[in-house]
C-alpha cells in the first residue's frame, strides 16, 4: 500500500536526509564530491520533468512543452556526460581506432615503399625528386579536401550516415594501389599519385568523424582518454607498416639477392604487398562503422528530435543497440540551426574566432614537423648514416630495405607509441592545454639542439647515436604533446551543429602544413644544399615555437561538458516545438 506524507513531513524528512548527506561530503574525495553533485543535479532535473508530467495528466493545459523538452534534453545530456565506462565505449574506441590504424599504416607505409619504388621504377634505382614528392604529398592533399568535405557533411546529414563511407574510400584506394600497372602510355608513379590522392580524401574524412563521434558519446570525466585511445591507434599503424615491411623484405631475401638487377622483380612484389595489406584492418571494421548508432547530440541539436535522442541514450549506453520506430510521432524542437548567417554570427565573436584560429594554427605548426619527419624518416636515417650498407649489388638492395624497415620500427617503438600512451595517462588529470604547451616547448628545445649542434652530433658513429636518441625524444614529445591534443581539443569545442565542420577546418590546416613541409623538404634536398637536414631542423624549431603562442588562445577543456565549451547559453535552448507524424520514415503531416 502506498503511503502519503503531508508536505510538512515530507519537507522535514527531505531536509533531514539532505543534511545527513551533506555532513558526509567533506569526507569524500574531490572527484567523488563532484560526482555526487552531478548526480544530485540529474535527480533534481528528472524530478522536475516528472512533476511536469504529473501536472500534465491532471491538467493538460498546464504543461509547457518547450520547458519539458528543454529539461529532457538536459537530462539526456547528463546521462551521457555522467555515464559509467561500458562495453559500448570500448566498441566506439575500437571501431574508430581501427580507422586511424589504417590511416597511419597507409600514410607512412609510403615512406618505405618509395625506396622500393625507386629500385624498380626509378632512374638509377632512385625516384626523381618530383616523383618522390608527388607520391608523398598526394595523400596529405587528398586529406585536406576530405577533412573539409566530410567535416561539413557530418554536420549536415549526420555522423552515422557518413561513417563508413570514408573507410570504403580508404579500402578501395589501398587495394587499387597494389594493382597499379606500368606501361608505355602511363607512368605507374602518376597512377599511384592519383589513387593516393583519392585514398587521402577518405583518410581526411576519418579525422572529424571519429573525433566527434568519440567525443559526443564519451562521459565528461573520461572523454580525453577515450579520444586519445582512438588516436593512439595511429602509432600502432605506423609500427605495423614498418613490421610488415621487415617481414616481407625478409621473406623475399633470397629472391631479391638472385633477382635480375635491371628489374628487381621481387622488390616489386614487396611494395605491392606492403601497400595492399593496409586495407585488411579496414575491411574488418567496415560493418561496425556502418551500424554504429547516431550521436545523440546530433539527433537532439541538429535533427531536433529530443525524444528519439533520449530513447537512444537509454538503450545505447546499456545494451549498445538502438531502434527507430518507423511510425513514431516526432516532435521537432525549434533550436539554433546551422546556416551561413548563423555560422558567420557565431565565429564573428572574438572568443569563438580565436578558439578556431588557435586550434587550426596549432595543428598546422605541429604537422609541419610531424609529417616533415614522419614521411622522410628513411631519408633522415640514411643522411645520418644509421644502418649504413657496406655491400653492393642486390645484397646491398636487400640490406638497405631491411635497415630502413628496422630504423622505422625503432623510431615507432622508442618514441611514437610511448608518447601516445603517456598522453592517455595524463590528459584527463593534467589537462589538454598544459600538455600541448609542454610539448611545443620541448620540441622547440630539441630541434634547436639538433639543428645547431648537428655537426657535433654526427661527427662519428657514437655521437650519431645521440642524434637518434634526440630524434626519438622529439617523436615522444610530439605525441605526449600537440599531436594528441590538436586532435582532441577541436572535437570538444564549438556547438554540435558546427563541431565536425570546425574540426575539419582545424585538421585541414594541419594537412596544409604537412604539404608545405614536404615541398620545402624536397626542394631543399634537391637543390643539393650541404647539410640540408641541419636547415630543416632549424625551420622546425621556428614552427614549434610559434605553436606555443597559438596554444595560449585555447581554453582548457578538461572536466567541462561539450555544452559548456560551446560558448552558448543552454537555458531555453529549445525555443518551440513542431509536431510531425512520420510513417515508414516519411513525414505525412506537419502541425
């Protein structure tokens, strides 16, 4: 039997209970205290909506539908922001991460494959400077366009609808490169440049989509770690490219040694296997990307279907599934909509414009260095004499390919991968901005040392080891630093209706930096300038130094909800409601 209490008794009991709980708060840790306050706010919001529902049943005219949906939106967002880590979050991390594994594999495998291509198709067994530049710069240029295009499309048609399409493009681009042919009427280098450009469009699309999907599903307290774990797959992809290269070259050792030196047929097999294998992880991840649920924030704030978003959150975070009733009556909430005028109005505000510039330029400054080193590590290792080949002929070809593979493997293990996971440990405690500032500062110091002490560091075999150590240290602070944070921060800033677009703009700025780095690197090297690497390292120091100042324009995003970071008031976000009847996905009436 239900018991009823007088308002006075209820108030007294509620006050007593609240006082008892409040007396316990000082003994709680700061994190537990914050979690308690968030849970208390969520319970109060739910109680208010239930009170509204109860009033509605007593007197339908008393209900304020705008207020109700606004409260439902806040409750739904609180559910996501305070959700416990679940298998669904693991799934999001794995599905998004495999894409970055594939991206990094395909981007950085060409660093080794270009040496193989030179042996088979190059003049005097080396690609010309323009050929080498073309195959290395094609993917970053494609990525630039893909980041802008898919970033915009994800905000217009939805994250789910675009997720998987970019992976299909990557798979096709990788596979077709491995099948590219060479003949009198067409150069294989030109064919590879075309396919790598198209593959780059898919790779570019992966950046804003994976960043926004992982950030919008993540709880506030673990959002940084979830996004970092997704991005850290990039390190494993780079490692895998070097490992596959080493395995393939070792497997064909005897065939390479006994090949016709004019054709080196089995080296041709090696680069095709190296590039083609890159599509395999994407094939396994494709189904899961195509079936991932829509981001509840997109459903609420862009599709303006608060009820569906609330339902999705309840099911997705518990079972990992979602369901859309084809004949459901949809309440379309009137909320701020994306438009050219609204976009201009939002980014005309100084604080929003500086956030976008800070995110975009920081990524630009970082990628000048990251891709300048990453796509030319084989050249750098050769220049400093790491793994010098003493043999000639086909044995020298084998030894050089093996040394390049081993060198890249060492760089991945010694600096790249550890940097990602140290960032993972500290990003939600120390914060994004301190890590980015520290990373840019350390990189500036390291490149100044490497550039100005270049001759001393490469005077003999022993001192060259110190140069390799500094190179690995630079790789470490790229990733325990701006390489991770420039990916994370734009995925947290800005309103839902522009979050993917702004992330795409920031990422595209980075790829523009990568293109600039490749062109400068190729031109300085091809001009025959003595000690070209010395000059390159000094240029890198200049760019990382400027990254310190662009980082100062960014807010700290640790511990804040995406709505707090949007720089928009959330009070009265739902302005009015339109009711539409939907049958089999078709709107048949609009009231």
